[in-house]
């Protein structure tokens, strides 16, 4: 049931801004008249750990979370996190991946090695994979933290979500002094997503 | 308020809104994931209600209950394990009854996203003999709060509103209503009702059972219990977030009995529902709380025979459990490395644990907070973590065990944070002095309640409202207890940290250490931020710097490298480097506190 419900899974590292991106996403989807549910993680998991946020929308949404094989889109804020959460993606689902590596503590301390070929493995497994240097683009724009909104722009372009007024959604969720920078980040991500 | 507009709220925001609309006037809580944002949002209504952070959950319940005795509607909120701390007054409040409406919110954490256990607090309702309300989305959080206050006043009882992480932290659309300002009855002393002497308690005991009979009758017709009849083939009884999962997992023609008022159970309603369906499932997260009672009433159902009784559920788990459907998934051919939470770069706890990690004869009883992460490799500087405030008292037990078994060479440290010190660490500090413990109590004072997302406490000098409050100096408390040698040290200065530990161990008089440096994430403080760099010519690849367990340092081509986007220039790694290969840009400054 609720076959027309769509699910977007945002995965990243605590502190990367998955929650802000999901706020903008949900504000946009609500303004478009969808029923929306969103689930986020707080507390212990935020301290540099792996985090995920889920956004679901449709005519009527029941569960705020999904299980394995249920996401239509995976937005990975970090390369290895894409692979970690890949099993939550539908076999025909799509992924947007920020092309950066953040070393987890076991790698930093030398107890493990960061895996090679994360992006290639994703491209081999899923037909729709967009890899974008979102962190680099945000850095060039002057604020590395805007990386999440660069990813949003790319997501909107790549998955044809243009019917929604995202700039208005950003205006509702992002503090005024940071808005201009984030609007530029959105445009840069949008241009890349084409 | 514009009533037609829908607002996208988390369950926690909606609980706060519900309390506001219900005309609540006094609110007290201790922060804890996943409950914390209830009060962070409640304080937005501070013009019409009073909301505070209490030192612990027991205090919060007592304050809220006192307000109820004083005839104003009141609220206490906490995470699930906080209810253990607050259980004493809750059980007695159930006997006494209430003045005005009194609601306790328990936020449970199935799957232990941020907790030490996943206890199912629905059992507390039955144990304490108080009614249980379970919302399953944000709209229900708001609406059920208002009904909970009605129930509390109509039946003269505290009400337990039980949330779970996914109800607390999931957003869904909510319609607002106006706040209902309630007339407050003048306070009149009522000794038989509110003084729990055994003679009064014996009277209350009978009244309690009579009240439960009335609540059983209410449950049968409560608007919170809803039958959605869609046909006689399959029926599902469910509550809380499990209802939302079951709605997705079962086909359209499944009938549902959704229990928003889930204790005392409406057994007649359940019996009638069961009679109308061929096959009955009970879908609930964690314990078979509903199922056991339904089966005990002689009603046949399928529950934990198929549904897992551990960890949180989701639609896929329910589908697999009931229908045996395996989801189609793709697993990329690439290994992933675990990404556990870690102490942040520049975390003041790092220097403390680094110094203590060097000695094998140190035994360290830890506590609940960011500093619990001192247990993680490669620091691994912790022997036990049990509960809030337990750091000192568990250390006391360890030291007495070592004394009793001839293992006197071990040096025992008890560790609590500033918030846990005021929560229940103070009693442990008294215990160590009173019973001559061979323990060094250490308070890791980062000037905030860190892990839950930066809430104030009696040591920070600010209240929940943001107003300036009395700041209780931890060292003054310890001195007044009889710790004649209280050493205050900046953990970012490793030599000073080492000296503090050595001095405390050598002290002739009772010693304690206050390890003080504010968390770098506190926004109201101006921090001294910089960057460290590795001189690759001086670095010999000895990996000593990796032992400080900083996410900003790793090895590249045999030499240490610092990630400049993560580094904040705390210099702990530089002090750990035996070859002087790491330095802070612009000079070695900033290792001392501001």
C-alpha cells in the first residue's frame, strides 16, 4: 500500500548538514501539497558518527522511516556512506554522491584502511549515479558548509523536482544572513546536476 | 493562531505545543535524547508558562507534581532511563492523586540510538498503576497531550505519555489550536490526600483500584482508541509508531484497532474486534506488552511469535516477519569501515583521557555523556559506564573490592561531567568522603550538558529561559564535602593534566580533580581556534600522535597528516609528539585556557 509514496534517504557524517538539507526538502514538498514525514537522528550518533535522515512524501504517508530496498533516491554526503546505505536503495533507485572522503576514526588511527573504489562500486550496482564535487564547489563559493545545498541543487535537477519553489523553501528554513550564499550554492549544484 | 495552516513539527515540538494549548503552567525536565527538544520548544511559550531544566529527573517530577498539588497543570519530561531515576515520586503520586492535571512524558529509545538500554516504559504505567497514552505521529502528540490532561483531572491520576525515538524525532503535519487558559482553583491544604503516611496510603490503595476500574471503562470508549474496519480476513492491534509501520506492511483490506490509550487495556473492545476478524495480529515494538494481556484474557493472537521483540521495527521488518517477504536489495562490491562516534577535534575530554590512558594500573569508572567516548580505542581509558551519576559510586565499589581482595596497587578514578555531577554525582562524592574511599573523583567540567545538544545546568550560570542564573562552583561543593585538595586543571595542557593526576594520587588529604575547559561547540564563548601542521621532515612516523584519537589526524605515506578542515588547533597532538614535528600555525600559543 501507499505505492505512490517516494522516499529520499540522506546519509552522511554527523555535522555535515543532513538535517538542514532535509528541512529545506520537507518545506518544499509541503508547499507543493504533499503529505510529508521526515525522520532524523540526534544525540550520540551526531559526534562524527554515520548519520541518516529520511524524507518521505506522497498522498498519504504512514511510516517516517524505511527499511532495506525502499529508498527511491540516496543522497550520500560522503563516498563511503553511499556504500554503507546502498542496501536501503531500491534496485532501480538513484544516488547522488558528494565526491569526498572523510576518514573515520579506525582509519585515522591506522586500525583500518579507507576502501578503494567506492564510487565505481556504486556505479556498477545502480544505473543512475551522479557524482558531484559538492564540497569543492561549496569551498569555491566561500563557505564549505553550503555543501548540503549544492547537493540539493544537484538532486533537484537530476530528479526533475523543479515544479517546487525551492528558493521559497530555502527562504523559510535558512537564516537571512546565510540565504544569499545558499541560493548561490543551490544554483551551482543545479548547474552541475544537468 | 491560524487554525487551517498545517505546520511540519517533530513529535517533540508537538508535545510542547500540546502542553501549551492545554494551558499548562509549570514544566520541569532533565535533558536526554530523544526527549530534549520538548523543553527547548516549550520555552518559546515562556510568556504564559514556566519551564526549567531540573538537576535530574526525580527533581523534575517532584517539581511538576508539586505544581499539580498547587492546582496548576504541569508537565515533566525525560528519556526512558530518566523514569528509573524519577520512579519514586511517580509511584507515590499515583497513590495520592493529583491537584490539577499532571503528565509525565517518557521518551523511549528502541534500538538504543543514544542510550544504554531499550527498556519498554509502557510497563511503568502498569507497574505504577497510571494510565498510558501513546501517540504515533506529531498531530497525535499534540492532540493526545490535551486529552491526557483531561484524563488526569477527570480520574485524579498522573498520566504517562510514552514516546519513542521515531515519534520524537519524526516530522509530520500538525494543525494548531488556541491555548486554553484554565481557571486555577485556590489552594487549600489537604493532608489526607497529599501526605503519604501509611494510614493515608492504605486509604489511597483502595481508591487506586477503584480509579483503575473507572479507567478500564474509559478505555473502552476513549477517543484515542480507534477501530478501522476494512474486512474480516485479517485484523491488527497496534500502538505508537508500530501502527504506522503496520499500516504500510499490511494490505489495504486489513482491519486495525489502534490503541492510543493503551493501559488499562480496553479488553471488551479488543474482544469485539477479535471476534470480527479471522486472523488477529498484535504488532508492537519491544516487549509483548499488549500481547501478554490480550492472551491472558483468553483472546487468540499472533504477536512475538513472528514480530521481533528486540530493536526498533520498520515497515520492511514487519513485512518480512508477517509475510516472509525479503526486500530486493543491491549490495555494492566494496567493503566499508565502521564510523563510530568519536570525541570531536579539540574536545577538552581528550587531554584527560590521553593522560589516564598511559597507566595500566588505573581503573576508571565512567559515566553517561560525551566523555563516555573516552572508552573508544585507542584511548580505551574506561572500565565501566553504568548510569548518570554512577561514575563516583561505581568507582567506590571498585576500590572497596580491591581493598577487600588485596589488589591495593590499583588506582581508582571516578569520572562524571558537570551536568551529571549535579544530576546525581554529588551523592557519590559524599559517599567517597563519608566512607573513606580510595578514589580520585574527577569532574570533567566542559561547562555544558554536551551530548544531548548543549543544555544549561546548575554549573553553567544560565537557565533554560536563557536568563542569567546562579552558578554553583563545583569546586566549592567538593570543598564543603571535605575534599581539602581540589585541583582545577586545563586538560589541554598535558603537562599540567599529568601533574594534577600525580598530585591527587600523592595527596595526604582527600583530593578531587575538576578538569575544566568549555566545550568548543558552545556558541556564547569566543574560542581560541587555530590550525596545526605536521613538519614532514621532523615526523618520524612513530604514530604517537594517533594515540590521542583525534579524527583530524591520520597517516599518509608513512607520515602524520592533519586535516585542516577538521583541526581546531588544540595542540594536544603536538604535545604528544616526541619529536616536536607538530606545531600550531603562528606559534605554539593557546595551549593554556583563555
